[in-house]
């Protein structure tokens, strides 16, 4: 953990945020809570699906440009990864950054983080691996060792798209404050045909549905809730006005559920909004980066224009 006053314990935070979201006028739960141990494994399975283009496309961009990324200043100091997801992306960059001293993955899923960190330690025994189990969407305080080192921030997987536009700019601003002279490599998904997007977030095999519904299983397990999973279904919808895919859990009937001792009513057809995945044009993302205190140095995309990897400089 970081060397600042610890936040509210994850269990209390989870309970507070779940109850707050389910008792709101429009029910919503932050997508960060999808990633418990089971959810993290299910998401890795999603990234292997033919319909889920972001992971393989981002990997190809990183592979094609890794020599260029290896010349960034921070690669001679520390790499901070936000949301330690696919080890393939991490390994690709670590293998290119031959002068790197420290690797610091930050992830909300402590067990997933531990596994990922141990894998890196075995592969790179001379690298100092410092995992930080934390919610990087919240202020992190002072991170160990970083003030003495140049830093490159790795923020892959189009995770930036999970935030509302104002929240995304605020998150980038928070990162800049604690790593004020850093560079960043960030993956950003681009707008495309609705049918391509819906299939990517509602695959025929039902793995994305299981990923979404696992959130209800987690609430049952950790908060003593009594959600009947068969009474909720996964929905993925394209919101063209906001340029985002939305994931929802839809109630199939009128029902009442107990969550941590609180009764919550659902009408048939009512949904719990569980994730946004914004798709940004170059102009839109540049505006968000600038608002957060970053300047776009470069943008790399695949030949089909599905996905982009931006290089940013804190200003």
C-alpha cells in the first residue's frame, strides 16, 4: 500500500457505494466493482473473443510502436500501470524498456494484482516491482519512490472510456498532480459502426453477460443480498448522443431485493447501469487530455481506425 493515511476499507466503501447507487433515482453502480477475482478472470476471457477487437488491436499498435515508446524519458525510471490488466501488454512494454528501474502496478483487485506482480517479478528479476492495491480513481497521495524517478504512466485497455467526460479529465488531472513531469501511454477506443460495438459488448457466447451478472453474485456474497440472477439479464446499448456503449442489468419482473438489510424495489424493465465505454474521436480526446493538464505528443492507430494509443506529456 501507499505511505499515506489509508482510505476507508474496501468492504465499507463497497457497501456504501452499492447502496447509494441502488437507492438513487436511476440505479447505477460504478464499473470498478465489476472487477473482483471472478470478474477479472471473466474479463480476461472476454479479451480473447473474436468479437472483442480492443485488446488485440491495442496490442498490435503497441507492438508496432514499442521502440518509439522505449525512447520516452520515463522508461529510464519507473513505469506506473493503472489497472494491471492484460499481462501481454505489460510484458510487451517491459521487454522494450531495458533501462527501467521500477514497475508499479495499481489495481483495485488485490488478489489479481498480487498474481500479476509475481508474474512480472519472475520474468524480470532485476526490476523492482511495487504493487499498490488501491482505487486509482480516488486521490492516491504520495506514491513510494516516484519523486526521485522519471515516470511513464501506462493506462491501457481504453479504461479511460469508462468515465464520464468530466470525470476522465479530473482523473487525468489527479494523475498529473502526483506525477507532474510524467509522460503517459493511454489506449483510447474510437467511434465505429453500432453493430460492431454491440457484438463486442454482448458476445454470442454470453461471457460478457456472465461478467456483468457476476456483480450481482458479488453483492449477494459480500453484502448478504438475495438477488435472483435469473430475474436479471445483461443488456448492451449504444448511446449515440454520448458516443458510448452502456452495459445494464435489466430486471425481468417487478421484484424486491434485500441488500445489506435494505429493501430495494425493481420494476419490470428497470435497469442498473453498470458500465460506460466512451468512444472518442481525436478531437474529443484531445480536449479531455488538455482539460486534465496534458499535451498530446503523438497518436498511433491501426490501419482500420478502430483504436488509438496516445502519448501524452504532463504540462
